[in-house]
């Protein structure tokens, strides 16, 4: 473990802290000298040691069981030791005015994996996709295929990033390329902040999308009724209930999977919850949605009476839900590419079509302003145009 690898003379020292799951978080412990501190009340002067900690967001498995896990621990520890060495050179430069040659023999792909291993936010699935897409890009591009297993940070150039963004846009539709690129840039930024990279190769390179254009498919009210009427063998009733609920309330997958009966005010027929995506970042993260009798019936009652903390929709992983959803849509004969998020878009477009005003829709979706809601009004206009165009041609 890291605590046994630190030498007495190391400054900073590489140490570890036990996590609640039994694994270990690696951090650097800096010794910054001693300083005289005067107690304002007594006037007594004491000589205290100055220290600081820097957590590396790298995790060691406490009990690696497989060769892959043991190799993962080995690579994570090696990366942490490289970062420690670099920090030591910076400290010596600031304190003693000299600097040793940098050791930058770091594999960016391993660095990216280590970043994901210690990542705690809910978009971790997108972070993994970003890494996979970057590795695919290296493999699929003859010019860069030699880097598919190992690439140093300084070998990631501006020209390479321009080619990477073009590759992303060729592989993804809608906002997918932009979203993946945003996660990739987070790792680049982190590497720069921790002196693993000297400059940002992504500067000035962006992926533009029309954010006011609705990219995902929308289910019409007729298609929704067809879907509800469709059953198939071994269907998961919780996936079915949850998706129908999202079609009628506009929730995201990340929100519906966490709903408990505490979120439901049965007396006043209301759903009250805080959006995972904007929690702690927006004053509009809390959403209240009125419920009708049909939706309340869909919610049901706790299996254990008065257990308000019970999940309303116990769902498997997103991947499992998506697989079941695609099978369900295909069985219903709906020839559209439907993801879980399409339920949210369908909800917005359908209630706008039924006469709801844009401010009401924004409130129901938990949008902080009208900017993100306006794309649904454009979708409604598009659907109206398609309806007019479906009429027989008028020959006068």
C-alpha cells in the first residue's frame, strides 16, 4: 500500500485514507515548515508545523482478487507516485529555487482510466464513453493508430483534437458528440491543473450544435397509446410503469429511478422532487408536478404499509432499461429510435400541442428559464407543418 512506499525524505509524502467502501483514497501530505503562532488571548507563542493535503482522486482496491484488479492497483499507484514526484519538484522550485527534470512518462489512457475510477458524479457512464470513443478514434485513424495503447500527454496535439472532434461528429448524432467532447475536456483540464499536461490542446476547438433544435424522436399521443396497449413475454413491469410515468410527467431516468413514496403527496395529488442534474446548482432544481387519478394508480402503494422510503419504481441499470425499452417499442411496431429521454421530450411536445403555455411547460420540466423549453415549441411547429403537408395535394 501507498503508506509503506513513502520514504522518510519524501515531501510531499504519498499516503492513503480509508473510504467507507473499504478501499483507499490516495493523497499527498505536504510538510511546509514550522511557524511561530501567537495565542491572541494568552499571548503565548508556540511553534507549529504547517501541513496541507492534496487528494489525487485516485483509489486503490483494498483486496484485489483478480489479475486485472491487481494490475489496476499497480498502475494507479505508479500514476500517484509520478504525480508525487512532480509535486516535489514544484515544491523544491518554490522553496529552494531549483527544479529537476520532469518525469512525464505517463500513459494518458491509463490516466483517463484512473480518473474514471475515482469519479463520483452521476455522469460516470458518459465519462467511460468519452474514454472508449477516444481509444476508438486512435485505433480507427491510421495516423494515430500507433498511440492506441499508449500515448503521452504531450503527444496529444491541437491537430489531433481537431481530428478527434470530426470523428466524434461522424459517430454521434444530435448533442452526443458535444456531450462526449465536454467529458473529454474535463480530463484534459484536470491533467493541466495537476501539471500532467503543460498546455491545453483543446483551446479554441469546439463542437457546435443547434441547441434550439429538438434532436431526439418524439412519441405522438397515438403512439403512446399503442405502446401502453403492447405487452410481450417476460416484460419487466417496473420498467413499463416507469417509462409510462415519464411520458406523463416528463422525468429523466436519473430522477424517476430515485423516486420514493415520500415524494408523493397523495392528499393534494402532487409529486415533489429535486432534480439530480441541477441539485445544488440551480434555484429551480425542485419540481412540483400535479398528479391525476391515472398517474396515482400507476404509482400505487408501498409493498410494506407506511414505508415511505420505498422506491416507487425499482429499476435495473440504465443499459438494461434501454434494452427492454427498444424491445417494447419494436414489438409495438413503432419505427423510431426511442431512448428513455424521449419520454421527457414527448411529454413536453404533447402538452404544448394540447394548449399548455411555454412557461407552464418550463415549470413542469424544472427549467430555470425558457431557453431550453423553446426547442419544444419549434418541434410543435414542425409537427404542425408535417400535418399540413400530409393533406392531399390541392390542384386548382
